[in-house]
């Protein structure tokens, strides 16, 4: 399991992970959409050599994965662990990824841009994630000349990334705001100030398990400091609103809330069939119960791990074979029972 899944970080009761992603292109190659397969391999070689044969000590912690050479299920597992994008997995013929040992850094090659540097850390750690990503960026730039314009900044395939090329994002668990009906207001307010709110796998994906990704939309004309600072300020406000909503629910509807949490735990410990949507919803309730101290002797990182392990591709990789939808639902329920069944959690 990746570092962001296994470990807790600052404000991890609400912020599951912080991510910085930098988009870069090499000035001597066409953008990936116009690359031939032969040229895409050249790009992969240039980028991987800059890391694996570079001067920075980072080179000792990375492995190169050529996506065409691994099974489709393994590519999807990388998506479910948030290590590559769905877009890169879908266009795997030209793609590769450099992945470090604890899976906190991934360098996607030939996604929408030649290089997508990503640092993903547990909890609220945007500044630390930026510093790590910036170090990787500098290491690559030692040997690679980026496509850069003095007025526009870094040149990218999508105009919204032109400029700094940076996307900062946080993944938040916001069950109380959704239960109290305030989530739509949060979404509208975020969009009005230039932030995007997406599902757990990014653009075009649905909101499940009360998980939301919030990120900046534009990079042109804004510094990295401004982009990260704006997201941090908004995130702190959302954290406070979620905590206030949790407190209100506990004060005004404590018995009902505890009943919902315990029922969710009971279903997860006893169900024989669980689809993805139901499983994520129930796990969200259990995670809320842990954060509020209603469920004892459990940790949120255990729930994070189960949320990832019960995704379709991860289930199949664990099982060692392809599974039908019904088989996955049965295996998902079995895995959850195994993970939760021995917890002595109940309050008195």
C-alpha cells in the first residue's frame, strides 16, 4: 500500500491526502497526442535516464514501469491507488511511469503532457508535497530542456495548465456536510473562486464514499505560492465547517448518528455481498465513527486501506484472477469481514 494510504498526516480526520502535480514538456518533441509510438519511447528514455542516471540521490528509489508491458488489471490498480491517471491507463501504448519505493512520488510519462510529476502525501501537507515535487522537477531539468516561454511560462497540451503547470489538490472526507445538506453550497462557492471539485479519480468521476477532490483550475498568471496558499486557505475553512457540522450532528442527533454508524459497521462485518457504492458509503460512516470516537480501537488508515483494496482491480489482483461483477461483490464482502471482524470497537 502507498504511503498516503498506510499513514496518517495532519488533519487526517478530514484530509485523506495532499497532492502536487507538475506538468512539463520537452521542447524537442511534439505533445504526446502527436507522438508516434517510436517517439514516445524516446521521450520515455529521456525522462527515465534523467532520473535513474541523474545526480540526485532520488535515482536510487525509483523503478520504471512500461505500461504496455504489464496486465490491464495492474494498470487499473495503479489508477485505484492514485499513482497514475485514468487517461494514462487508457492510453497505455505510449505511456510509462517512474514510481518510488513508498509510492509517494510518481512521474507519469506521455500522459496529456510528456511529464507529469506527482507527489502524494497523507493528510494536509501541501507545502511538503510541493517541495518534494520541486526537487524532482529540478532533477529532471538538469538533463532535459523544457518547453518554456518567457511570457507564458511552461507550455502544456491543455491551456489551463500553461504557466506554472502546477495542480494542487486535497482529497477530503466530508460526510457531515453532505448529511446536513451544505455540500452543494461548498461546491458552488469553490467554483466561484476558481477551484474545481471532482470525484475520487479526478475529472469526470463520481462522488462516492463522501470523498471529494478540490484543486486549482488555472495556473497562468499565478505563482506556485499563490496557488497553494489559496487552496490551503479554502481547505482550512472547509475543515472547520465539516468539524462544526459533525459537532452539530452529534449534539442534535447523537442517537441517530450512532445508530447509523453502528448499523454500517454491523453490515460490513456480516454482509456476504457488497457492491462498490454500498461498500464505500458504509466505510464512510465507519470512518466518521472512528473520527468521532464512537468506534473504539480502530484507525482511519485501516479504513483508507480497505477503501482501496475493495476497488475492482485491487480485488482481482489480490485474488490473482479476473472476477465477474458478482464475484467481485462476494469477494469484497469477504475481504471486509476479514479486515473488520476482529475489532473490539464498540463503546458502552
